[in-house]
């Protein structure tokens, strides 16, 4: 007899009315690492099985009260116990008996007298199969659970989600998607997306996504009932295979668009209402200055200069707010015309230079010799960029100097640099110095009141003009903001 | 010889005075109207050389007045200077007005302009 331990130690129930058989089988199975229960008739077998399910039953046929066939039939009739494999062990050797045993639900049949090796081998096989079966059941349960989770997630996602095959037919859609069409069909699956949502822009990005795996294509679409959805389509690929379909997510952004519109309107209106009185102040100041209301003394002229400068600063702030709103809604585009860089710098410094007066701050400019006298660019935006940078430099520099330099860093670019001898900006703050509505530190904020839009606007305007802004600064050593823009000295005639 | 006539349609009192002073410096006789509806009526009676038109008016929108001016053959020679605080609108209106000025409008700039326009019309 082999002493090899079993690979599948199991809880085995032996049912036999002869104590000698029970003892022999028990001992043999115990020796091979199994757990054994032994009972002497069918009724006790059923009771034992119901207490705790064994992994396998070795069942004798001829027993008093309830024979093996009957016991097996009852086990197989009960859903709780029917999966436990039953091997019949009997002295009945006729084919008819075996067939009866298999009909009753047995998985195997061993005739007495048995060879111990054969019993062990068959037990091993059936425990192995049972083991495999249990594993499959567990995997199936896991899969069902995963599917349930996925279903729950899909059902509860607020955005509409739809998966279409390369032919554009819906393979899968969540309930949120089903609520998007005004008149949804009863069965979404199998219907063409173009039939349910006949929106050209949407169908375009879905077919674009089909051509390019991985990249996301996005478009905003408006339904006939004025709801606005942001659609993002992504082609699905599997293991490097070509795109097998497209997943499209549709998010209702009607409310966001409305809020955006209201915000833009609000900012535009406020800016308009702020600009009008400033324009009037400026107008009257100029009238006084030019003597419309009679000659002025030098002191009066000086006072007017201060009024003009303050109003221009205020205008700059309002313009920043207005531009921020326009940039956010994509309404701002540069207006390219010929301008003189030297004049630009001179005018800007004239406008706000008075701020530095009396503070001991030296304000100067230097235009490199190789800078062309005229360039193409958006003069007004450049003025705004430079005003913001110089204004900022003056605001944060108590003493020393603010220098504006114009030079050519290379053949195809020109640069506008504003350097100051201010406190400098700590490394960790340099990362967010261009974020809107942010100032570098609260102690400074209290001292220098501002909305924190200046540098953010500057960066956005520079980007809009195709340029780049960089900051070089060290605490205690001042800051230099450098704007590098494409050098355009002539505008090429568009081929007609 | 009579002075050239400029009509200023602008609801903001201060702004309208600035416009008027700039035009006066250019040798124009000026009249200020602060309401869109009144402006519409007045325009059917007078033939100004210059109209300064604010687009942000009570009762009748500036754009409607601009349309009325274009539709009236009698006003074909009238130069229209549109004043607006809306830079986007200003860009759209370039074709429809002789000049579009974006607020804030410099007094000196408008005065210089008025001086040039005044002498130009006198030369004709």
C-alpha cells in the first residue's frame, strides 16, 4: 500500500453497515491525510451530511432501513447537498446495478472486494475534480460580483456613457445615456447612435476616435431642446489590435455654460460701468490740463498729473478684469499692427513713471541698438503687459531701480525685460506667481493691495501673442520678468 | 458763415461735456442729447456734420440709431463717430461707422480729430 499523502486532503463520509469495512476504509484514508466520518446506514448519512457538507461520500448499497440508492437520490434531490460527489462501493457487480447507481447520481462505482490502491486513486481523482469545481464556482461568483459592481457603477454614473462598435451601433449604454435622447427607443443596444442622437459634431468625433486609438476627441453639442453636452470619445484598442469600438461620454454642461455666460456678462457689465466714469475723470483732467477752463499754476498741473496717473492705473486694473473675462471665454484675439518699441516703452513709463517719483526709485529704460525701429505686434496688449510688469516692479521695490530693457535674444525673437531691485520672489512661490487671484504672501498682500490679476493677465496675453514669459528671481536680489516674442518685421501677403 | 454743427448722443453727463468741449475746440457748434428716443426725433429735423454716438443709451439702442442714420439719405454726408466701452463690439462696427472710438476716449485725441475734421469740412 502506498503511503503517499494525498494532494487534496478532504472530509470524507463513509457509509457502510459492516463495522469491519468502516474500520479498514477509515484507517486507510486517515493514513493518507484525509478526515473521516463513518456512519452505518443511509439515514445517519443524511443527518451527518446536513450537519456539515463532506467533500466526498463513499456509499455502500446494501444497508438496512435505507439503501445506498435511496440515500443518494435524497442527497441529489436537495440543492444544499447535491454537489457532494458520491462513490458507490458495493459487492453488487452487475452492469444493471452500476447503471442504477449512476442514475441515482453517483460519480463512480467500486466493486467489493476492493483494491486499496484503486479506492485511493478514485478518491483522489474525485476530490481533485471536486476541488476544481469549487474553484470554478468561486471564480464564477467573483466574476458575477465584479459584473454587479461594474453594472452598479455604470448605472449610477451621472454622465451618459455609450459604447459603439465600428459600424456605429450601440453595444452598451448606461441609464444616464438613455435619458439624453428626447425620444429614446425601447432597446438601445443594436440601434445606430446616429439614429438616436443625429448630431453631426458628435458623430464626427466618434468616427475620428475610431481612426485613432487612445486619443480623446471632445466637442460640445447642443440638443434641439437647448441642452448642451460635452462629448468625449475615445477609441478602444485591445492588446494592440485595431480599434474595436468607441466609448463616448456625454456630460450635461448646460448649467455650467449658463453660469459661465452670466459670469462673463457680469464682468463685462461691471467693467463697462467702471470704465465710463474713469473715462470722464480722464477727459475733464485733460481739459483742465490743456487750459479749456483757463490757465493753471505749476502746482495745479502737478496735482493733475497725479490724478491722471492714478486714473490710468485704475483703468489698467479694470482692463485686466475685462481681459480675464474675455480670455476665459475665448473672445480675445491679438490685433497686429506696426508699432515702435522705443515709443511703447517711453509711453508706458510716462504713464506710470510718476508713481516712482519722490520715492527715490530710479526708473530707466534701455533699447538695444539692433532692435528695429518698427515691429509688428499688438501695441495695446504690449502696453498692457509692460504696464503691469512695471507697475508691479514699482509696487514691490522700496528703493533702488526698475529697468526696462528691449533686446534681441536671437534672430527670430525680441525680448522685453523688466528688472527690479525689490525683495525677490522665493523659489516655492515662483511656481504660482502667474496664477490668477493669487499674491505671493499674505504679509505682502496687506501692504500691497491688489486683485492679484496682473501677472496672470500678463502671462495669458503673452501666450496669446505667441510669446513666452519667464521669471528670474532670488530672495534679496530682485526679480527680472522677461517676455520673449516672435520677431515680425514684415507681414507676408497672404497668397490669394 | 455759420458754424458746423455736431450732435452728441451720449447719456453720461460728464462724458457728453467732454465730447462737446473737444468738438467746440474744433470749431463746431454742439448739441447734446442724452436719450435715445429724443435723438431719433431730433435726427429727423437736423443735418449735423458730425454725430458722436454712444451705443449704451436708454430707451433706444445706439445700434438702432446707427441704422436710422444709414437709412436716411439726408444724412449721407454726416460723419458718424461711434463711442463704446466694448472693444469686441467696436471691432464689429468698424465697417458701419466713419470712426469707432473705444472708451475711455482721450479728450486731446478727440479734440485733435475735431480740429482736423472742422478744417476739412470748411475747406470743401
